[in-house]
C-alpha cells in the first residue's frame, strides 16, 4: 500500500484550516442558465466534497454581468439577490468537512460579443484578443476602473456573507486583472499602466479593498499565470515579483497556473493540458514562486496522479495540489488515494472532450469517462429490485462500462469479447505513446469488472444460437464498428492499408505515406508515423483537418503536425490509387502524390448484423456505442452507463 502522508496532512491558508492538501480547481460548468446556483451545481460539488477533497474553489463567477462574463452562462455574484443560493451551496458542502471558496472574475477583452450579450468589451487598453477573434475593446476610464475595483470588493463581501470560507481573485489566463498586470495587454501611460507599480495598481487596490471590507481573517487567494508564454508578456521573473507584491498586499495563498489564450498553440494547452503533455507541467513554475514568497503555494496542471502529487509536496515544490478534471472523472479520488486504492481511481484522459470541448460548444460540462458528471442525483447507482441475467456483447469501453454498472447494481453479468483481450478499439487508440492515458482506462475498466465478478468469455464470438442457449433476460450489444473502405479505383492494391492495420502492427509502411482522411484517427496516425521518420501527407476533402476534436487538443495536434513536417492537403478528393501513389482532385484539377503506402482513415461503419439478427428474439435488447453510430469514447461509456441504470 502506497502511503501518501504529505497529501493528507492538514494545512492552513490564513486562518482557514484544511483537512488535506487537495484542492478542487475551479472548473466552469454552465450548470446555470441565468447565473444562479441550482440543485444541479450543488449535487455536483457535494459529490466532490463527499469524495474527500480538502478545499473546493467554485468556478469563475462574474462580478460585472454581462460584459465581464467568462463564456455563455457562468455564475454571477454582482447582486446581493444571489447570496441565498450561494449560501445553500456552502451549507451543503460544509456537511462533509470540506472548505469552499469562490473565484471572482472579469473577462475583460478575452471574450466575445456573443458572451457579452452585445455590450462593448472593455480592457486596460485598446488591444484586441487574437484568441477569441473579438473586436478591439474600449480602454477603461479611471472612473470605470475604480468602479470595477468596487465590484470585485463587493463580490468578496457577498461571498463572505454567503458563508464561503475564502475568496479567490482570478488574475490568470489573460482575463481582466491579468490584462492590467501584463505589458502584453496593458499599454496605458497613466497611473494604471507603464511600469511595474502602475500595472500592479489595479490588483493591489482590489486586494486592499477586499481586506478592508472582509476583515483580517477572511482568506484571499490569487490565481496567477506564472508565465504567459507569449512574446512581450509576463515571464517567470516578472511573476515572482508580482507574487511578492501580492503577499505584502495581503494575499494568503498563490494559486499557480500558466499561459493565456494567446500563447502559442503548444503552450496554450497549458491552460487545458492535453493527453500527450507530461504531467505536472506547471510544477517548475510553482517551485520558483514558492521560493519568492512565504505564503502557501497551490499548483495546478495535470496532477491527478496521487503519487506524483505526493512527490511534489514532499520535495517542497508546492504546498497544495489543485486538481480539476481528474475530480470530474472520479470524485472519490481523494478517498481512494487515502485508502491506497489507487487501482480503483477512474483515470482522467486529459482529452478535453467532455469538459473544455463541451463548454467550447456552449454545452454544459460533461466528462468522457464519467457519465454521472452534472447528473449525480439522476445517475446515482441504485441496487436493482429484480436481478437479471445480463449478456454484454463486446469488451470495448461501452461494453465494459455497461457490465460494470450492471454488476454494481446487483445483476448477474456475462461479457463476451471475440478477441483475446478487453479494450476494443481503445487497444489500438492507445498504441501511440501520446495516447497512454487510454491504456490506463482499459486497465481501470477491466480491473473493476473482474472485481465485481463479471463472468468474462474472451476469444469467443456471439451468434444468435449462442444467445438462445444462454437465455439472458437482457442483451446489451457493444459490437463496435469497422473501418470504411472508399470506393475508388486501385483501393485493393497491396500498398493500401488501414490505420487500424498500422496501429495493430499487422502492416508495415514505406517511407512515403499518404493518409486518406484528416480526422482525429488520420491526423494522430500521421503524428505517430512522422515521429518514426516517415514522410507523411494527409489528404482531406474538407477545408480543414481534425474538425472532430475539441479546440484545445486540436490546436496542440496541429502544432505537432507542423513541427514534424507533415504535409496537409485540404479540399482534395482521392480519385485513384496507382503504382506511383495516389491521384487527387481539386476544382477539376488532378495531381499525383507519390507514395509507397496509402493509409485509409476515412471513417467507420457500424456493426449492426447481430442486432438485426436478434431483434424480436430477446426480451430486452439494447445497442450502444459505435454499433449504433460511430463516435467517441464518450458516446460509448455514456451509452453503456445509461442502459445499465435502466435495466
């Protein structure tokens, strides 16, 4: 059993004592239509409090609605009428010995007219935000700056009145306070710009005002991008001076993050770390900030592994560990870690699909591996009142999740998988080194269903006759999909293989490779092969590639393809495979791309044969995942979880 002593050691931030050093980082949810706390948000945060986290920091909450909003529908704390609902949240979380803070926020220039509901954006200077594509903001007047300071101060007063244990001032990621501190975005020449003291005036006056309004014992946290990773922006040396200034002004803890939305794509992902990034990406920054101040330092950035978190604390690189998305994947992470049950922690993939990807589409927060996020009450796993024999066909993510939840409910579950190993398409998806977290998901799901006593039949294909012999009450089909083969001349040549063949190691590829299909599968296969020294070209019919990925992961992947020299050809249709390579056509013009190997990554077709054969012959027949419609891990796991709760 791994001992995690430091992670579960109490600590004080100012006068606030925490039972452990695990902080739930602020994660925007869009669980409120009009900025008011409701039962959905309370259930979601209470589940994390039950799971054993020491401190919850509630998501960025708007102090100046609507011009200061972060996104389409964040929480708001700009009027006293919102205090009662916040108090309900605080009381619910406090029942589980968890402290709770709220992050107060203003977006400034880093948002869009859609989010600001048509109102003109404001900022320290008339510098447009390149990341959002927003129009040039209006520079704030002195009176307006003082008015915004007052809004932050009143918001902190409301937070204390609602019962929050602390307040966090959002000074990171290119939002308004960060905009004032940074020479990249603050071009003012008056008392709120120019030199270090001028650029720090806005946050300093906010902190001083909050301290005066809330008293000496109410903790103030400050979230800081320790490096903006943009030319002309704040560097680590700058932010060490900022941290010292904040400490002397009255801040009780520094919450270290990194990056702004205008950072280079490979660095921008530090705000939303992607699957391929190394863990603990901001630890070196926190270590330097910690050397500069005496107050506690919180560090965020891909630290969901409790063993790594323990090492960071033991080595004195930070005082507390902020975890966001891993607590979406498994709200019981702290409790399981404390008990040494590390194998039972559902892993975060850092895929950004259900979290950032959903918010980017103006949807509410979800999680690719945890269907219950935001539906904690609805998706509570309750024991069945009638035990049934459940047959699950297919051992991919959807099938394993269906088996797991059905077994948890008390059903008798048998899972058949035609291959000798569980995992389905996840096995091949986890082959590239940069997809390693997917392997952890396979291991987690397999470990859980074995522990729950699910009967496994591997290497056995299911037929209607077998189903008839087994006589299950319920059949859940998770038979997946097979790669599509486009109907073009020459497609049967020996030089043509599928991405599945390549990742499975069944086919060798030559030096010059053309990939037909620029979706996620094709583009990640291009990355995989380019790193092996292959000359790779992607051919895509659409105007852009990787449109099926969330923005954070997509930007990072595109940057990697450019870095590796992958040739991307869009608006081109594959017309014929020849002995020389492949002929493509665009606007009536044809050209030949020389290739030793042509790889097909043009989508998948659902395996529906067994479903069609069993319809009308089984009392309860369900289909989930790719065998319904080719999709992502999210659709498979959510579908399996949903059906298993119904039966």
